[in-house]
């Protein structure tokens, strides 16, 4: 009962009391004294009754209020119980007058469990929520608040800093409550922690990402081995899409290379141990069979029952390729891609063991680029690195398959040379120095380098790699001390020979410029008439201090040092120029033959060189004969065939020198358009006393005749040899019996008397 009802009841009672009591007293007596006494008694009675009435009314109201309060407590406790078990934190915000700023006026007790902060802290700290938002979520939260004001409700998620220092993901649903006028009375919401869900989603996303981005093929089957899911790598490797593989078993990939026993053993292990791994051959959708390394794991539930199988496989070829890449990084220099110390040591152990067991030679070289530091200092390390890469490739191109060139670091290179004597190493060192010395263009800079080389020989200078490299290093230091751009041997005896060859190679570089090279000419005569029908130009070196150096001494050096191309071109031009001069002098000239080295034959500009030399001399191409060694002609390659055909189209005469000394020397004649065969002097020397040589010579002459080729007998020194060759049909003869190679002036005299060449006149 409320206060209004109590007042109304009291007024009704008082008014009724006054009106009824006064009238009743008037009817009862008119005596003034009696009336006064009765009025006093009536007043006291009114007060008493009023008190009783008020007591009764107030007591009743109190009982009603107590009942309401008890119900409120019961409802509050009931609501609190609901809130305690509800994971969501309920809260309410009200505008605080007069600013209208929203402040918390209610928050559920479980807020402390979710945020780590108590209800009291939330109610007493207005900016607690805002100050604990994750910095990256501020803009997203502000956008959600704008949506809330515009639409009246919003649901969004953000991160809030927990009292333990960790951010928690919160899912927040808020509703705006307005009065009839549209003013905000309060905001109610529910403060839910979805961190676990978010983390589970992130884990699922990561698992899915790993599943799809894995380079290994992955498939998941049910307990009956029917495929439920595959990843992209599965499709890439096998060719089968998910639609094609779904519901099928991995037997879809069977190649047939494994029998039933293999699969039986595999499944027996899976059932017993829960997993299996091994190499297996499978078949792609295209039909191609490929090897893979397969791992299968059984996935069980809480009761231990198999629910799925997980298969992961990798192509074995890819794994091997990766292993090879790792192995290469461990064994090769990153800058030059040459073997490093580790690989050198491995190869040296094998090579030294073989050399010791078979008693074969082995040498170790140490090559250092002279003044390399100046390149780094003046042009920068990037240019220096390019130089080292180029030097490495040049060295590599000069070696055999069994040889090893290793970069120790900086500009130092070690060469391991099995089956190589010190003498062989001497020749190789010259070639290596020559290839390093060739002009090098790096980043628009033209560089000319030199190198110093030290050589050590097994077992004289060391029985293991460490001692040999130490000896070679000592030798290269000696080379640098003695002026660089040279070779030094750890062996003092051989050092003198190498030094002589080095000096000869140095002098040979100047021989052309100083006109020390000359041509001598040896006549070729008709076997029947003995008239001169041709000449062979033979190079000689008139050294200023050594005298006449024979070709056998300096031609190998020219080949090793890279000078043979330049010298060979000079020989061609000089021989043609001399023939043209004889012709201009009115002499009866004959075709001139020159030897063509392997280097010249393989030179891409050979045809242009010949064309230019013929044009400058003014002679027809028929006046030039090119002598090819049998080893060049025997190369069964498109390049060789094309080159010989091109020379024939030019109009020059081609002959095979030293015929019969090579292997399979008859088979290539049908393929190559040559004109002459020169019978090697080693066979001519055995005529009239060696039946085998006689049989071979007669066979060659007969073969050449059947093919329409001219035969030339080389090295004819006796009349008996001449008669044998002439009797058996040899066309031309050449040798000391008719004339030694003579200078141009002496050969001119032979041309002037160009009748029969009497044996021995020259």
C-alpha cells in the first residue's frame, strides 16, 4: 500500500468521524458541560483510533513492501545466477547529465572472469574500455559505433587487453534504447570472449594454408580408404582433380610395379603400428609412371577407432634434386661455381690413392692472378668478382674431364691433374697463362691480366694434398718474386727446362713482328717425269741467338700459347704472296700446299681468311692446297663435313696428310670431298724390307685410284723407294731424294730449271 492510499483512507475516516460523531452527540445531549466532556473524550478516541488505523495501514504497507523487496531479491538472485552461468557479460550505459557522455551504470559480475578487472574497477574507471582497445582495432570500433548510432544496433569484434597482459578477442552486441522523444535513455549490450574461437579459426586457416601450399601431395581418406580431400600439390603431381579423386581409393594411382605382397605388408604395418613410409611407384593421370616417397598415418578417435587415413607423398626425383642442390652448396664455390676445398680434398684422396696404386703421375698447380688487388681497388669488388668468374671459366675450358680446378679464395686457384707428369703440366701451364692473358671485357673495361703458376709433382714433392698444395704455393710465390707472369716448379731440374720453354714462348710472341719467321719450300714431283708439280711451304724460325729453330720445337709451344692461329694465317698469306711474286717474275709457278692446324680448321673465320688471302695475292683458288691431318678429317661431325664442303666450294685443293696413321682411316673418305692422300713417311721408310708397310702402301694407292684421288708419297729418300711407289701407281713424290726444304730464293732456282728434278741436286 502506497502513501496516497494511506492518506485517502485517513481523510475518509477523519471526515466520517467528525460528521457522524458530532451529529450523534447533538442527538444524545444538549448540555454544554456534557458536550464539552464528550467532545474531549471524542477527540481522544479519534486520536486513538487514528493511531490504530495509521498503524494498521503502515504495517500493511510495510508487509507489502517487504514482500516486494523479497521478490526483488529473489528475482535479482535468479538473474545473478543466470548471469553467472552465462559466458556473455551484460552491461548497461547511460548518458551522464549534463554532458550526455555514456558511462557504465551496470555490468555483470562475470566481467572480471572475461577481462581480469572487477566490477568496481569498471564502474570507477570511465575510460578503461577505450584505453584497453588494441591499437589496430580503434578505427574498426569507431566505425561500429557510428553504425550503432545510425541503425540502433551493432555486432562487432575487437581485441581488448586483459589484466594478464594478453589481448582477448571480444564479440560485442549493443542495442540503443530511446524514449518517446527519441532521446537515448541507455545502451545495453553483451561484454562475449571469443578468443578460443578466433584461435581455432586461425589454426584452421593455418592448417588449410599449409595443406594447400604444401609442395608435397596430401590426401585424406575415410576409414574405408575412400578419398575425402586432396591438396593442390596432389593435383599437380598426379594430374587428378578433387572431383576426379573424390570417393575413390588411392588405388587410382597404382602403377602395377608393386605386387599384392607389397601392399599386404604395407597395410599390415599400418594396422599394427598406425603408420607406414617408403618409396613407391605410382602412375599419373597422363599414364606416366613416377617414383615417390609416401607416408601414411592412421587417424584414430578417442576410443582408438580409425576414422581417417592421412597420406603425404613427395616425388623422389624432387628430393634427389634438392639433395643435389644442398650437396652443391656444400662442395662448390658460390662465386665461381668451381669445386671448393671440401670437394678438392675428396677428389684428391681418390686421385692420390689411384696414382699410388697404379704408379701414375699426378701434379698440383697453384695459379694466382697477378696484381688482382688493383682491380678491386680501382674498379670495385663487383668488377673483381666478374673477373674471377671469367678466369674460372677460362681455366675450366682448358682442362680434361678428370681434372679439377678449385678456387681457394680470393684470386687463388688450385688445379688437381691426375695422369699428368711435370712435363705435361709445363705445357698446360703455358696454355693456362695464355688463356688468362687474353683481353677481357668486364663492365665496359678492357682488361689484360697475367698469372703466376706454381707446380708440384707427386710423389716427389709430397704424398698428400696438404704437402703438394704447400709445395705448389711455394713455387707460385717464387714465380711472383721473379717478376710474375711465369711458371715455377718445385723440382729444380725440370725448372730449367720449363724456364727454357717459357723464354722460347716469350720470344715467339715477337717473332712475327720482328720478321724472324720464314718459309722454306719442298718440291713435289711427278712420279713418272720427276717434274715439279707442287710445293709444300714449311715454316722455320730464325732466332737471333738460337739460330734456326725447327718446327718440332716451337710449333707445340705456338699451339699451347695460342699463337698458332696468328702464325698459321701468316703462313697462308706469305705462301700465296711468294707464289704470286714468282709468277710476276715470269717463273712457271706450281700450287703451294700449307698445313692447316686443328685450331685453324675450327676457327669460324677460316673461309674469310682464305678468301682475303687469295684476293690479296691475285691467285686462283686452285693454286692453294690445304693439308689436313687425319685426326681432323676423321671427326664425324656436322661441323667438319660442312667446313670441308665449304673449302671445296672455295676451289682450293684438299689433301689428307699422314694418311694411314689414324683409326678407321678409310671410312671417312666417302663422306669428305678431298683430292689427295699423302702416304705417311713412316710407311714409305719400310718399303723394300717390311712386307706389312709394302702391303699397306699398295692398298692405299689402289684405294685412292678407285676413288679418283691423287696419292703423294712422303719422305722418299732412296731410289728403291721411288721405284716401288712409281711401279705401284703413286702419282706424286716428295722427300730428300729430290730436295730438302729450301729458302724461297733456292726454290725459285728450281722453278727456273723446271725440267726434271735430278735427285740430290738440292
